[in-house]
C-alpha cells in the first residue's frame, strides 16, 4: 500500500494540471446515506425511487404542484433537500483535496455530490455536475439564484408558487433530476477540464452514471501529440503527455476493469487521500 500511495503522490507532484472527480463514496463517509447501498434511501424505500424518476416530468407539467410538495415538511422531497446536510461535516478526504488545491497541485474538483462539502472543506474551484443544495436554477435560461434570494415561504403564503425568473421561466432546485439534461455550462466546463488535465484523481464513485462517467473516457483520449505550424513548409510536433488516471475507491469499477484508469488504490477516501497528501508533504520536505 505504501508503494502505491507514494506513486500517487509522485504522479500528483509531476502533474501540471490535476483534477479530481468525486462521487457518493465521499459523502457516505461523512454520514450522508447513498441511494442504492445496503442502507440507501431507495433500498429501504423503493417507492421513493419511482417518485424520483417522475419528479422532473411532474415539475415540467405542474411546477406549482412540485413546489407545494417540495415545501411540505411531511413530504420526502422536503426531507431530502432540507435534511441531507443536517449535522454533516466534511471528512478527512474532503480536507485532503482542499489541501492539494492550496498546494497548487489540484486545479479543479468535479463532483456528483450536491452537499457542497468540498466548498465547506476549502476547495474553491468546484464544478457541481448534478447541482448544489444552496442554489435554485431557472429551467428555461439556466440562471442560478442563491436560495437566500428567493422567499419561498412568502410565495407559498401568497399562493404565488412557483418562483419565476425574469425571463419568465419557472425556477427549480439546482439539483439535476432524472431525465433532466446536465446544464450546458456545467457540461462544457467539465469536458474542458477532463480534456485539459494531465492527471485525474477519481474518488468514491462507481463510475456507472452517465454522462459523468464519460469524463475519464474523455481524459483517456487525450492526444499524445499535436501538430503546430512553424513556417510555410515546416511543422513541429509538440508532444503532450497522456493523462494519468488514478482511482481511490472501495471496490474496482468499470474504469478499473476496462483499463481506463492506470491503477486503483482500494479503500476509504477519507483514509487514503490524507495519506497521499502526507506523502506529498514528505516528498516536498514539509511537515
């Protein structure tokens, strides 16, 4: 284990543009239940999974009814959005990624998680692939609003739900529902990060949910060289190193089995990532 942790630390130190992809495995280590695991929300309450799959279609048809249910303290949607982060804090894995960013090694975190624990831990450049809890988003133009800017309870009392954007579109939670496309800016920025990185650290994701799971595949297609014009008749090839893809996951994933990742360090992200950071610090001569 120590050899592979040192290898990861050296790969990170040798990178010029490293990014991290994170999934539910990091959140569960902070006490947030997943959906399909042994103690997952849908494992215990399969009827809620059916409702979740219908939620976006129902919002499109009747956004007022969605918000009335969303603001009902007895409903499961309210419990999910309002109770998800109650008493939850970042774990050592979150703080390790934040420290890698502070060191100047990690340039971006792209996360499937909506809990905003990366930001709370200290990461500044975070792309929330499936949205975030503290924001709302217009379903028409994509404009985002911090939740403090919209008084939902007042709108409910005055029978003015749903909230509307200046463009006239209905506003929803920023979380990406089943059947809802990934917002265009998020999709584009994530693809640019995956294409431009020379190291991708994949942490706590099963890599089966698309299009998020396509980002490592995109990074793997990074060109080994590109042609640049020197003058009228001559050209030079500028070689670009291939992307190093490292998994930190409890179990092998399709990325492991297909050879998309270079290697996997098996275990909990909250245990392995701090060890990698500690090794980076050691190699840098830091305490």
